[in-house]
């Protein structure tokens, strides 16, 4: 099991399966304003194995669902999808896609 010495991304993690990497390029654990670049850095760190999902959630005090939403938006739209100002736009786009698909479904 991972041990986190501090709630600081630059802290070293003791995990037999993950090498201890320098995490100084990650956002600070006390980050209050999450821009798309910071979110993308955390998603990349988890994907590359520098942090586990549990470590990222503990350090940044977020839920697994929140992280997974970042990851999903990044996969679908790239870093721009992680911008808070774009979330409504992307949600509206999905609603329009769903509505247009319903038009082509046979009536029940």
C-alpha cells in the first residue's frame, strides 16, 4: 500500500510497483484554481504511472469520479475540454447529439 508522507506532490511515495519520480512539476496540493493545464498534468501523471489514482485523489482532495470526468473530457476534447468555460458547451453538444440520434430511432 502507498504511503504519503505529506499532502505534497513533490513528496516521495513508497510503492514497490512505482519508481520514485520527481513530482515537482505537478500542481501544488493546495491548488484552489484548477485550470486546464493543471488538470492535464494530473491526468498525465496518473496515466504515466507517476501517481496512482488513489494518490492523486488523496493529494488533491478529489473524488475518483471527479478525476475520471477530467480524464474523459481530456480523451474526448483534449486539454481544451478541461476548461471550465467549455464544460457547458461540451455538455450542450452531447445533448444535441443525443437528441439527433433519437430522431432516427424507430418509434416504440
